[in-house]
């Protein structure tokens, strides 16, 4: 340990109890060396003594002890800082919870009072639609809210009156009982949570509310939130039409805002808004908004093509200074998105408060927390890029994809004629703004002569109960499964050579390998920014032979299967190897939107092989409404938008190729989605698995009995259904390894799946070589002849690795040969006994 000395230096206590004094100069030198290398090796410590003469009278052992003590002090300092931060969060969270408790008590009292008034009227035989003594509406269970576009004077004095009324209504929602709030499903308050998130129940439109703590000052918080286009991905533009200062030091702004449509099946939304910024009596900063009918001159903004005028009811931000720094923020988003204007199948997207909470309210809190973390962590590597630059890249990818999905004419997009089928829509853009920066020479050596951009897009309804997050993870990690060059005709080769900004920048069948290089992720891990390196891909088969690589910038969001109502997106764009911050981007991608969220209880490790057929329902007579997919949704809609850069004279050829390519991707996605979607009987092709699964289970059990002279499944009859079910629930991990070609796993029981952690939907993606270490492989190869001749072998305990890279220890293992009815070897079965993750 170390302690301060009277002369201002430091003292270190050695193992023998003696004190070693350091002069201030020596301490300064050691501190400087510590910042360069906190944990030097013995050779490095000796080198330090030689290079720094002031340390020449100190023994290497003393230097070692000093560095140990210094690391200990640093660890203690960080832990103290962490505990102080947690304490501040808990204190603020406690305050929020107390306020929420007070609000709920007021709401209960109000409801009890309303109930008493309602009973009195019922007893008197006069059931009124409105009880003026209670000042509430009792019909339809909805509270009275200010009607759309409040009437009033459009002069500055009239606007101030509307602003004050908006402020009052907003505060009644943020901290009062104007809206009945219920906790959002899946959200649990705590020091590490994003905050307290609630959604509305029984009110006009859709509404969400959030309360949270951020370590930013109130003015900075307001500045970030008012810049809506920087964090709200669906926001296309916010134009300030007029600014009016108020006598109380506040500001009234008139805004025109446009929102992108999330899918090709709907149009965008626009708003004419009044925004009022002021400081209230307790010192809190308030920013509140609502829709208006007219501008100050009394004129209404006419409807804009491709947009539907929506309504924002009183919403905004209440920002309170927090003791010890930071801010406590209350966010309310309340909108009427005019769901009548979209196809009926999409209306849940526009009528769900959960969706508005995920896309708007929680996104605002995440942006604040992310910026606060960036401020506190200035030394983040991220390939040498600043966090702001990475956020800008994410925003550009998202915005570019939204532009492709919507295809607004004022951005230069024009619709082309179809080929007799309306499943794939083609838009073309030849505007200079769209092409700016795309005509660059990439490292593949091909010149870029692009004069236009073509976008092929389509939307499809996915089968029931397909988890969006799981499907998205498959698309992210198994690119070769959906980017199949066998479905791209000869036009592709000619079109793709024109530039690197074609659809995927690749003939997909030429994949030599995919490497995912993490670039950045948000603190809640709900969004990943990555660089994808496709090895040996090129733009044509000749490139693959030459070993050319290609790079993509990729944004992946909504991969948390526990998040309710979250949209899942995979957006990517080819980039040059230089990867400049202002590199031209031509985004393409997928967006999966749940239409009706629900909760379930199955494992995320689902497969497309025999193992998937072993998901057996606990009871055959469960209600038809039971679901077998964890955290899935009843239905989801997927939107695909893919962009090509090309020469304008090849438009017809590229359009034909693009249509065929999108249709092939849709076919691949439908195949995967069908595999992920359970059958009406409870999850799979039949309640007790496929015939192949029953047969294999019978072979495994019979072979074990023949070669080891014991029963694998005690007390199980001869029926194939009981054998399969018992093997699926066996306490140990049972996996089968094929004998043909590369040793892979065609089958695993529940314990085997839990141990192997198969990647998404393909157990066969895991080979025996990948899970065994070098020693394990040597042992297995040495025992392999015995297994084939004697029929079985007992293996010592050891370590293997799951597909996710996690080490797994097992006490012992048994391997036996599995034969079919003809006594021909079919596979080798392994049983790992008493396994656990290390």
C-alpha cells in the first residue's frame, strides 16, 4: 500500500513492513510512466529505471509495488465515481417514482369521485353523457380533450393565449391526470433503465410519456430535443415559419414539419405546429407544441402532395434542473396520425401508442443519454472517428433509406411504368443532388460513369408470429442466403460494372466470406453501426478470382427480441476503402414493422433443421391463442428498398434486373419467414415433430441400448412420440454429428441447442471442428476408430466452445455410433454430461 509523507512525496509499504520514500520528482516521473503504461512487465520496469536516472536508486521490486498500488487507487477511484453516479440516479429515480405515485393517487381519487357521480346519476335514472359537476365525459370512457385546431385569434395575442393553454394542457399530461397512463410492456424502471415509459389508455389518438434522468444541463437538453431531425429518424424536415418573442421571456415558433412514411403502402404525414418555449415558476424549462389550423395572417397551409395533414395534441418536454448537475426530463408525445388514410392492415402502426413510444419518445431519451455518455467519455476509439461523426453516418443511412422508400418528386424521383405486375415499384432519380459524389473511382479499378439512380422497392406481409428481431438477425448474419446471384440475369453483369454503388455492390454468389467490423453502438445496444467486409467478392466472377474485397457501411437496429413494438431495420451502403466521413452513400435495406405485439415464452435458439421439429408443446390441449414464439408479433410488414446507380441509356435493362432481383429476395425472405413461423398446431409441422425426427430419435435410442447395454431413456415406451419427447427434454446435451462430408450437426435436443447456441436458424452452420479445441479434436480422432469398431467410447471431461464463442465445460461425454434399420452407420451421437458455461 502507499501513503502520503510529510515532505509531500509518497511512501510505499513493502512486504517486510518497511517504508520506501519517493520524492515529488520521482512521483511525477512514475505518474507520467503510469499514464503511458499502467501495467509494465519486469523487462519494461528495468528499462524504465535505465531510461529515467531519477529512479536509479529504486529497486525494480519497489517499482512493481508502486504500480500495483497505483492501479489499486485508480480502480478505487473509478468504483467510487461509479457508485456516486448510481446514487445520483437512484435519488433522481426515487423522486420520479414519488411524483408518479402522487399522480396515481390523484388519479385514483379522481376516478373514485367520478364513479360516485356516475352511480348517483344511475340511481336517479338519468344517465347523462356529461356530468358538469364532475367536469368529465362518461361516454366511451374517454376524457375530454381540446378539439383539433383550437379556435381563437391568429394574431400574436391570440397565439400567446393558445400557447398558454397548450402549456397548461401539456403539464396536466406530463405530471397530472389528463391522460390515463399505463406502464409500457417490457419496461422496468431502475438505475440502468432508459427511464419510466408509459403509454396512453382510452384517449384520443396515440400518446406516450417518459420520465428520465440525463447528465446534461436543461438548456442543452432543450437544444437537442428541438433539433428533431437530428434524432427523430422519421422526421424529414422542420421549417421555422415565424418566431415571436413573448413578454415573459418565452418564445413562440410556428413550424411546418414533415414525417416520412415507414412503408411503400402509405404516404407521409405533415403538421402545422405552434411551439412555445418558456420557464415556469419553479425554474423548470418547458417546450410544448400543438397543431394549428392557421398561420398568424389567418391563412392555412394548403395540403402538400404525398402528405396527409395529421394533428399533434398538446405535447412537449418538461426539463427540471437536478441537484448535483443534470436534468430530470418529462416527455409527452400525443398525436392523431389519421389512420383512416392507410390500408386497414397497416392501421395498427398508426393506432398504437407503443409504436409512438418506441419511435419518438424513447428515441429522444436515447439520444440524450447517448450524447451525455459521449461527453463523459472523450477517448473512444471508433476507428479514430468522433461520436458525432458516427451519429451523422447513422443519420445519413437512415435518411437515405427513408428517401428511397418514399420517393418524393421534389427530390427528383419519378415513377416508371411496370412490367404488368405491381408487386415491385421502380423509381428513377437523375437529379444532380442525388448523383453528387457518386461518380468516384473505387478501389476495384472500374470507372464510375453513373448518370442516374434507380430504386426498386416492395412491401410484403410476413407470415404470422415471425419475430422481426430474429428475422433481421438472420438477414444480417446470413447475407448469402438472400443475395443469390443465381436469380440475377445477364443484365446484372453489364449493369454492375458501371459503378460500385449498385444494389449490393456485388454479385452475391461470389461471397468468399463476410467479416463484421463493429464501428459503434448505442448504450442500450438497440442500434449497431458496422463496416461489413466481403472477402473475395468483387463486381463479377473475375474479381472474386482476383481476391478483391468490398466494404459496406451497415446500420442495424431493433435487434432486441424483448422490445415490444420496436421496428427492426437493416440498412447498408457500399463504401470506398478510404471510408471518409463525407463518403457518398446510396442506402438500401429492409424494414420490418410489427403490426400487433404480444408476449411469448420460447427460446430464441430456433432452427430450420430437425431440431426445430422437436419443439413440443407442454400440453396438447392448450388454447388456440397460445403462442410458441417468444416476444413475437401476430403479423409484421416488411419493406424492401434497393438502389442502383447506372447509366441512363441502360435504364430498361437495369429496371428488369432490379425487379427480378427484388422478387428473388422476397422469395428467399418468405422461405426463411415460413421456417420461423409456427404452425397453427403450436409451433411446427406437427405437434410432435416430423417423421424424420421420430425416426432419428428411434435410431439414437436403439443404438445406445445395443452398444452400451443400457437404456438412454428410462421408463419410456416403444412409441416414437414418447421417445422423441423424452429425448428432447433429456437433462444432458445430446447432439448428432454427420459422417458424410464436413462433420456438422443435423440434430440436437433442447440441452444441445442451449449448449451450442446455434446461429439463428441454422444448426448445420456449426461444424464439429468449430466447437472442439485442439486437445478435444485430438482426443476425438484418437477414439474415432474405437467408436466405429466397438460402437461407443467414453470421453474425459473438457472444454468446448459454443457458436457464440462462450466456453462450455462438461464432466464427461459419451459417443456412440447410430445405425439405421439396415445396420448402416448413419451418424455419431454425443451426450455431454453435466455441462455448464464457464
